[in-house]
C-alpha cells in the first residue's frame, strides 16, 4: 500500500463540520454507493480500492460524522493530473463540499508531483462547469460523444501551473 502524508481539511458548512482526507480502504463501500447514485456508468468498489493502493493517485473523501458524502480523485501522468470521479451526495450538492475537496485535491496533488490538472465534464453540467471555472480551470476543447447513458460530449478543462511555478487555489 502506498504511503500518503496524513492531511485533512475541515470546514463548517450549514452548521456541520465537513472533513476532507485521503480515501482509505474503509471508505470504499460508501464511496462506491455515492458513485452509483451520481453516475450512469459508475466505477466499481474494486476500481476505488485500486486507487487507494495506486502510486501516483490521490483520492479524497469528504466526511460528515465519519461517513463519506463526497469523493474526488486525481491520477498523476508525468506531472499532469487527470481529475476524475468528482461526486457529492445529492443532499450536500451546492453547499461548497465540491469546492472544498477539489481545492484540497489541487493543493495536495503538488505533493505527488502534479503541476497541471485536467478533467472532463458533461457539457450539460453547468453547475460543475461554473465550479471548475471559479477554481481557475479553463475550457480547452470538446471530446465528442465521450459520455454514454446518455451519449453526450465532454468539455475538456485545464488548470495549468502559473509562470512563477505556483498553483494557487482560493481556499481549502
């Protein structure tokens, strides 16, 4: 199993304390259920278990009272981070949980050597696009027919390292 620095971020959202930390094996069953509720073609529990153990991968969970309410992850590909599986439980959407853990993902990804970040998002997912744009991601293209169930194009977004070598986020 890979070793990750012990990190966590905490924030109060709607009177509840939300903790963001690296995903552990014990989180996988609940994360898998979140994924099934959020996506038409979800990853399996084994897929998430593979990410817990994979070098160059950083998967985070957002926890409320110790239970996962969100997940997101990034895989390092030669300094470029491919962000995937950004999902928040429906009752927590629109409250800042996604912002909190995507910001932590970008900040903490530096520790595994990631300089630039990319992700795909359904072109119809306006809320997610607004979130990513507010975090400094920019649209750089379309992947036609990328998604299935239903078939839809993906917007390709990037957040690139600044000229001075800094990757900055507004908040964690």
